[in-house]
C-alpha cells in the first residue's frame, strides 16, 4: 500500500526507517521529510501544516494510510481532513488532540478521571495568576496552556520567578495565543519516564518504556530543549510500575476520552514523574515522542505499518509487538547555541562512517542538502542511536559514532543514560 508520513524531524526519520522495512509497503511519501527520510521513500515538498495540499496529494497518489507525526497538524485537524476524504489516518482528531494542545482541558480530564497529577489552577487573567503565585511560598511550575514546541514550561523554585514566567507568557505573549491561558501547578519531585502506547479507541498496547533528557546541559542543567537524548528501556519503570501505570493512568484516560465524546486513536504518550508516592502525569502528548521514538523504534521487531493499520481499524487486540531485548541509546547532536540562537548551514562530515558502525542508526532531524553537501538546518541536527548488550554498551556505541561526526559548533550532552547506568551499577 502507499503511505504518506507527515513531518520532518528525527522522530519521522525513525518512523520512515521502520515503515520501509514492511513487506506491505509499496510506496512511502514523506511531507516534507529530511535528507534521512529521503533514503526511506520519496520526500514531497508540502509543509506539514498545509492540510489541504496534503489531503489533495494523498488522494492523487492513492494513499491508503496517512501517518501524522507532529502535534501541530494533529491539533489543526489533519486526521479529520484525511478521514473526510476517505483516507485512513493514524493519529487523534483535532478534538482528541486537545489532550496535548490544551493543558487546561487535559488537567480537567485527568481530574474527572481520577488520574494522579500535580495539583493545578488554571488562569486566563494575569492579575489572578500573579495573586495566586504570590500567595504561595513554595516552588511552582508555570505552563502555557497551548502548544509551544516543548518550551512552554517554567519550573520556578521561587514564586517571584513564577510571576515573571506568567508575565512573559500572558503579557509579553512570548508564545502568542498559546499563552492566553496558563496552568500553575505544584512542582513534583522524582525521576521522569515516558510511556508511549498504541491506542485504537478501545484497546491499549503499551510500548517499551523510555526516558528523555530535556535540559541542554550535562547533569540536567540549563534551559529545557525539545530533548537532548533518550534511552529505552528505562529501568525506573519496573514491571510492577508499568502495570500500575496501565491501570491507573492509561486505561482511565482512554475511558475518559470516550466518555468525553472524543475517542482516542494513535500514539498516546504519558510524560510521568515517578514520585515517592507513585507515578504522576506531567503531561499527555498525542503522538510519538522525539527523541524517545528513535531508541524505542530501534528496538521494535514487529511490522510498524501493520500496527498503524490495526490502530486505524480498531483491531489492535489482534497484534503482538515483539521487542529486541537489547537497550538502545540516542544522543542528539545539536547546533551550538541551541535552544537559543544558532547558525545554520554548517557542513556535516563523517556521517556515513558513523552510520556504518554496527547496530547504529543516525537519524536526521535538522539537516538539508545544499549544493550536494549535507548541512545543518535546525537546532537538533542528528539523533545518533545505538543498540548494545547493556545500557553502558549502547551508550558507548552511540558516543563512538557521535565522535566520528563533525560540524562547526556541534554540541551534545555527554551523559545520556546516566540514571540508568547508575542504577545498573548499584
Ligand atoms: P511538560 O511539557 O508539561 O511535560 O513539561 C516539560 C518538562 O517540565 C517536564 O518534562 C518536566 O521536566 C518539567 N515539569 C513539568 N511539570 C512539572 C511539575 N509539575 N513538576 C516538576 N517538573 C515539571
Ligand atoms: N520528548 C518530548 C516530546 O516529544 O514532547
């Protein structure tokens, strides 16, 4: 069958790479894709949010299934538009995508579904938010309610920083309309984990656990980024904890979405804090995580296309997912300066050699071809991902490959997977 994948990040390269292994795939189109996805199928120069053109293209090329990677087109109704044109689409409808795109909606649904999350208040007027934050003397977390590319969250140990954050979001409007409403919540302590699950409206199939590294600096210092690396599985998520997460978080939210009249289909991503009192939800995302998808899909042995079709057909109960027991580590190589300003157009070398290393995949994110050369074109440039006999071996292989890749200003964290390695050597 013909498939159209939408997006252009490292996540989409990993999805495209996995789809290309399917016997059921005839032709894979990626819109707009990147130089990595171009090796798995045909890139099509249509922007990921140009829903009308995407649907027109899919109809013309007899696409059976559209897979929507990023949150923006999901929130804009891409799935609704494909389905209206009679094309199967993997991902939630715009109404269901509010689980990520509207943090006030998400909090409300968590509360009515009795799901553990941080205590929170929602504000749409700055003076009210300011008065509330000023009345507290502990740390607060201030979040823009709308989509802000993973950068709309401020963890403030001091309430005065919380007021500044609310001011930037609501008065300076640094995230535009996404900051019309804010959520102010308690700070949770613990270790984070990402749980991704396939959901077909009714059935839930949980994938192997993973952990992201959001801050730019080693030891989790500095500002948050889209994610500087990830690994799978995350030893903090024991089998017992995974059962609890399914029972107390995933099942109730999928039920809650049905009760709300917004049934959920696609990948459901629970961003969790594993606190001393058990798992608590930091956020739900309505898509594959980036960079978690890179190590998770590297370990998936089953046919991803078959799973995506089962999600769309409501037949996930007929599918079995097989996993490579070996752990995988993904190290993101970024442009110097990211997540602040950075330069683009830096020539990248050493990539072919790195990609030839055993059990290593170099997933492209912010790259493009310029006069035949591969150059940088974004903040997060590459996701160098390796399987290993254990987590330390996977990490060494990933960094071995990272060290072969060169471009001006290249930056990566050197401590990806440190928590898992510490746990294993305890
Ligand atoms: P979110 O986009 O809501 O997942 O937030 C981004 C990041 O901010 C999370 O991955 C956490 O590192 C941090 N964060 C968000 N909410 C909280 C919270 N209530 N307590 C502590 N950290 C948080
Ligand atoms: N890795 C975080 C995200 O995908 O939102």
